[in-house]
C-alpha cells in the first residue's frame, strides 16, 4: 500500500505542469536603455547598473515573474551636459531616489516568441502600470529578451522646473530592454 501511494505521488508530481524557470542574467551582454528627444534630435541613454530576477517558463501561456532594480545613479544620456542634469532633483533626484523598479504582475504569451509583461514601474517613488511587449528567442547557449515600451516622463515627475514642458525635452521616452539570460 505504501509503495502504491509513493508511486501515485511520483506520477502526480511528474505529470503536473512545470513550474516557471529561474534564469541567470548575463549582465555583460545585457542592456537597459532609453531614447529621448531633445529639441528635434533623438538621443540614446542607458542605465549601466541594474539587477533582474526572472522566473519564467517560455513554453507556458502565462505565469512567471520578472523584477528589475535599476541604479538611477548609473544613468548616462550621451553627453556630459545631460549626464550632469540627470541626478538633479528636477530629473531623477538620485539622492532621494537612487533606485527605480519594475515588478511584473502577469506575463502573457502572445505568440510563438512574443510576450507581454504587465506590471508596475516605480520611478522617484511613483508607481504606474505599464505593459512591456518583448520577444524571447534562443541565441546560442542563452536566450535573448528584447522589448520596448513608451512612458511619459511627467507621469514620474521626471523633468520638472524649466524642463516641465516639451519645449526642450519631449514627454515620450522609450525604454528599451535587451537581456541575455540562461535558465537554471
């Protein structure tokens, strides 16, 4: 009887749906960036330091969880003048808010290699819901997730004071994600 129970338990466990998979991020081959528009010209920026925890099974239609903690002091926007403004109170206010965070609430598979991570983005202590569409494809011995979402900087009180209107810097900012990772 005991062997039957153990065998039944093993069969139930073996046929249960797989849990999400944890991933290890390859930070040297990953990039978290942004694209803004100053005047009529676009510029690229990046966050040089961030950490991410990924728990995702790419074969499942939904489930899993993604979090990213972004070191706002590591922001670079392609010019020494812009880089000088970013830590200031009118922009990222890195003394008071050194970290930003994205935490998914749901991840939905929308196609063979496409997903949407719905979640909350928190910048300067302000949380707003966002939906980040991304692709996930195998690239050699790792997987690559790439996506882009447009946010409004004024929703997070980024670009205050003389920067509060679009005269100098447009409201729309594209956040770009290019993450290389391996399932554990």
